[in-house]
């Protein structure tokens, strides 16, 4: 018999409560102890596990989640709330944070949850200032209100430094930042589908301000309720009943990034809002050591001559490109503590691989149970890594925890206890372009009942040298499930035999394969069934293998060169000796198409009519096709083949 989902949630929650009740010892506060401490209580709290007070000069390679069992717990004054004292600002009752994450969110209705579960959304198109055209979606039956009227409520102490910096920025950047802040204020999900190197820094600054603003308001609410409880106890009155202000665990913001170098940039953007001397950055020397380049190391990309590498490649791969990391950040009234223990931090910055390794090692992901703001940056780079890691992390978000972690259940918000936190989590996705994987994540994994916003744009065709023989070849396919098999059949039985029969195209030919799975299949086909000489360049090729393959292809010893898109993404080598290019599918990155059509001109005496290009596509390649042929051109190509 099928178990009702609500009953299952209740059963798991009761089990968690029972386990918590059977544990010996006093409960440890998740956030901050009540005021009026006594000598006896202090003695009992001396064994509480807290974050170590590390010297800023310490650079030893210790785990990010290390804790010091002998350290004394912070006092209420030390802990505090980032941004100042725990006082409500005027109009706090109308604040978007209180409306969305308060005790009883208006948008969290049964009909809205059911519509989200059915993936039933009402949509409308709008324009949000410098963000451009967007598609706004809300659960079916809810009112579709424009986000263009939203205004961000940033705390005054955080707003002043921002306005001072904006006074020195170009007007367009300031307008972009303000439009982005206003869109974030609605706490809807936001999917920005076209980020550029020119706007990434300003976007990071706004998103870190939004995250810090969220953390500060949450902490202030906790501190305010602590005061109310303390005053009630002092007066001999029963404690107030409306003090539910927490989740199961403390971390409320998660930022997913591809490389350590991006963690360095995000922390730099965060600390812009916490300037000295008001704030101290603890363990900063260790952080710079572990997330920057080793002493004496030379960054070849950052110091390369202009024009040697494309700008997007330099911005992506300069600095430390280790893809396994996780960092806890704790915000207090006067400091930003890096390398905080996960269950005692406010913000987690990590790579999908780093989080997955931590979850699998500890066999639980309870520290992700109360994430309220999720930011995923550089999604185009994450698709070039292992996308399964991203899906793994998303599958562990906002689940009921396996352990209580000594939380005070009387302080947990009711919608957490009901298992509805995923319906309120705000997710922000940032990518240079869309892929089927990123769109599927947006469609299937984002459940915010407040709605969601996706930017859209019309693409112009990429510029290629005039006179090149370009052919876009469409194959029939009725379902996405059959697409990989249909593509391989067409390639192996029609496209490739035609290339091999041509005296011109059967040499100096590159086969460019976007998908790693398809690349393995094409490689095996060439190895077993195609009687021609070929070389291979993949993301797993060693420097020696790359050198040999490039030289053999350029000299004509190898007629074909198989290249994976991941190889070009990570290495960005210029290939000489190309005359013919076969794209097994349109590349995800449109610039890769133009680059490969320009490489033949690296050789002397090559003219545009000497070059041929064949692009194999289906109607399911729409997102990639429109970035190359343009929105209108892609529509004509798909219509022509239907």
C-alpha cells in the first residue's frame, strides 16, 4: 500500500523528535543561548562544540569542518548579528523577508504546492530593466504579478557602502545592479541565462549583498526573540508562543561554484560589504593560501600576451582550478569567520564534488536541510564537469534531517516541521548560456511557490569568414529518448560514408563531438569499423598525447582528428592543418564554432572556399543551434526539416 507523503513526513519527524528526546545531556542552542547565564549553566556549556578561534596567520592544511572541543562558546555580544544590533527597522512587518520566510507565508498555500508538484505554471513575458526580457512563472491559479514593481529592502548599514561604491561606477552597471536587487527582493527563483565577463563582478557583488542581507535579517529576528524570551522569564511570565524563527540547522545560504578561484572571488565580493575596521576577517591568511596559487607560482593565463587566449577562457581558468572544496562562513556582529564548522556557519561555499564527497563520507546531508537561498554560479562550467554531482546536491536539499543536532524544536518554523521548506527556497542560477541540463534543472528542481523568473534573448548568428561551405544537416527524431541512437545511426550510415568517399574531405578532417558519451561511441566506431588513420584529443589526454596528436594531424600522418568539446573547453588549443570540420552536434559554446572555422587560416595559402563545415542536428538541439545560426535562422532550419 502506498504511503501518503504527508504521513511519511510526520513519521520521520516524530522519529527525529523521539531520538532527540532520548539523548542524554542538555540541549545545545542552534544559534545563541538565552541571556541571564548562571555559573551552573556555564559549566555545563563548557563541553559545547564550537568553531575554533584560529590565528589569522595559521596556514596549515586542516579540514574545513574541523572543530575545537576545548574552545569556549561565544557570548551573545560576540555572536551578535552582522550589520548591527538586533533591532527591527521601520516597516519590518512589510519586509519581503518577513513576508516570504515568516511564520505563515501567504504564498505557501495547498493549491500552490499542488500546482508546483504538477508542474502547472502560469506564464507571462515582461521586461525587467537591464535584465532584459524575461519569462515570469507562478503556480497555476496564483496571481501573476510583475516583478518590475518589486523594491529591495536592504538594511541601512549594508546599503550605505553599496551606494558609495555605485557613485564611482558607470550608469549602466548601477542600473543593472539595482534591477537585479529589485528582482531578488521578491524571493522568486531567478535564472539568468546570459552572463558575460563584463557583468560577472557586479552581479557577484549584488548577490553577496542579498545573501548577507538575508542572513542578517534572520539573525536579528533570532536575537529579538531571545530578548523577548529573556524578558518574559525575568518577569515570571510564560515565554511568548510566536518565537519560531529557525530551521533545523544554521546554514541558510549555499553557493555552488566550479573552482576554488571563484570561491576567492565570491569571498572578496562578500567582504566588500563588511569593510574594516568594523569587521575582521578571521583565517584570511589561511584562506588566501588554500584558495589562491602556491607561493612563487606563475599564472600563465593571467600573464599571457593579449590575444593568446580568449577572454572567457582566461576568466574561467585563471587562478586555482581545484574543483573539490567546501568552506563554511560564519557571520557575526564584528567578524567574518572563514573555515567555520558546517553546523555553526551561516553560509556554505562549495563545489558540487566537494559537497558530495562530504555527504558520502558523513552519510548525511543535514547541514543542507535549512537552505533558504541557493546560488549556482558558472553553470556552463559545471555542465563541463560531472553534472551528476549537481543533481546529487539538489536531491539532498531541504530534506528532513537524520539527526536533531540538539536543536530547540520549539523555535523551528512550522513550515520546516511540515516538510515544506523546498517550496520557499529561493534559487538563483547563473550561466553564460542555456543547455538542456540547466533548463531541465530549472523546470524540475525549482519548487518556489512565489514563482520564478527566467531571462531570455534573441540570438544573432555568429560571424564566420565569408565563403566557407557550411551545411546544416538535420536528421529525423521523434522523441528525446531516441535522439542519441538516431544521431549515431545517421552519422555512421550516411554522413561519415559520404565524407570518406570524398577525396577532399577524407583528409585534414576534424570530428568535433560535444557530448562525452557520444565521443566514446564515435571513438569506438572509428577504432573498430573505420579503416582510416586518426588521432584523438579528449579531456583525459596527457600533454604528451596532445603534442603527438596535433603534430601527426598537421603533418598529414593522421587523416582524421577526433576532438571532444570538453577538451577544447579545458585546453583551448589552436589546431593547425584543418580543412574540413564535421560537428557531430552543435557545440554548447557558440564561440567554439567560430574558433574552429577560423583555425584553417592559421596555415598559409588557405582560402575560404577550401574549407567545409558540416553540422549534424535535430530539433532537440534548438538551444545550441540558435546560438550559432541565430534565433530566426535556427527556426528556419528546424522548419525546413519538419
